[in-house]
C-alpha cells in the first residue's frame, strides 16, 4: 500500500456550523492495481457520515454510521486510469446534532511501476559508473559492495535524480575487489532492487598439449588439469557464497586445416576438458565453446603447426565473459 498524503483543504460549506472539524486525506499516487482513496477524519464523534465522489462521469456514494473522534474513514472507488481528479461532497452529522457539509476537490496521478532492465547493463570502471535502463525517475540508490567471502567492502546511499531511460549509478567500492553490487533504486512511490556482478577471472594454468587433430587428453597431461582443478576449487570456496560461480572453457587450435574443421575440433577439446572437470566432482555450471583459430596464443600464418595454439582457456565468472575480457560474445554451450 502506498503512503497517504494527509492534507487540509479550504472548507466551502453551505452550513458553516462547526466548520473545520474535519480533516481530509487522499492517495496522491495509487500504485499498480490500487484504487483511488479519499479519507475523512472527524475531530469529534460523528453520528453519521455521507460521502459522494464525482470522478469523471461516474458518481460513487458512501455512508457510515457512528464514527468515533479521530477515526480515519477510507473511501475507495473503481479505478479508471483515464480519470485523475475528483470532487468529494462530504456531509457529517455530529453526535451533538451539529452538521458540517464540505466540498473538496482533489487530484492524483497513477505511479508507473519502477522496473530495471539489465539486458544492456554495462560498467565503466574508469568512470566508476554502472549504466542501466529504468522505467521511472530514480531519486536515489542504496548500494552495498561485496568482496570475497561476502565481505562488505563499502555501503552508501547516493543521489541519482535521473530517468526514465538509461541512467548511471555511481560505482561503490574498489573495482579490483568488488565481486557483487547489491543495488536498491528508489523512485517517488516505488523501489526496485537488483544485483550486478562485474567479477570475472581468467584462471592461470599450464595448457594441456593436445596431439595434432585430436581432442583426447593425454594421460601425462592430466597433472596440469589437477593443478587447475585446485585453483578452481579455491575460487569456488572464496566466491561461491557471493555469486553463482560458472565455469567457461574456451577451446582453441592452431591454423592447420580449415577454419570450419578447427572450430569443430576446438569445441571437442573444450568439451573434453569440461567433462574431465565434471568427472572430478565440479558441480558448478560448466559451459564450453570452440573458437578454433580465432584466439591464437602465438600469431602464425595459415597451416602452421604451433603447439601453443592447441590450448584451452579457463574462465570463471557470474556471467559469460563480457566486453573488455578479450573473449568474443558467443552462445556458450552448457555441459
């Protein structure tokens, strides 16, 4: 329920006996699904109360019996988004037989829900801002920055005063340490929360040396994978409670063979490593993709048998590698 704005109105009365013994309130911005509301509060005990609301071409009539002094009486009527103003005719018979009649004009606006579109969210680390899309004006943002093991790195409220459309939220915390930003945006009559993770790691490792035109992992190369597995488990232990850790395996080849053949070969290599990790008990989501000869570690011409290019990258993050990672945006394949 949205907060109600309580306001005193100038009293226009055909019978001014006991004028000023009524307080009036209304809902200035009914939210989605909420009805317009008018409130009458007698300062003295009332024997009866009659309220007629004229809104657009409709009339709504309400009656109440005995009303104690100070008891707020709420009157709601059917919502029509085309109508945002009304006149209330109020007649109150007090317990001491005095009567007060009042005409109260008022208006309101229907507040749009505040929604956040993260589909095109981006972070500019150099400028320390996070850009997002919102559907309503945003007044301020409450931001908490979390680091490894969910340590709170920074927490503050910042003024935004922007929107609707694309807005910039100031960055909070050291970008080199922030794993997750927890953001709550406040509009005039609504709020919306979201989390954003800029966190991304490229795990250092010794490359598995695949035989030319093969995706089989040689037994003497498995110690390299076990060393990488230990690092992955350490990453999961540090960050797994903060963000949903996902693992991305990027397969690569040398330039021997056609581009199409190499893409397929690199995809099989990436899948072989992903399957090895799963077989060792890694229960986090694992994705793989074959980049073929598009991500050469050692630039070569076509048809060059370069062992360093027959490799895989181990990428860890809450989301797929994004802009600035050096990895093209692709549709990663879930294992």
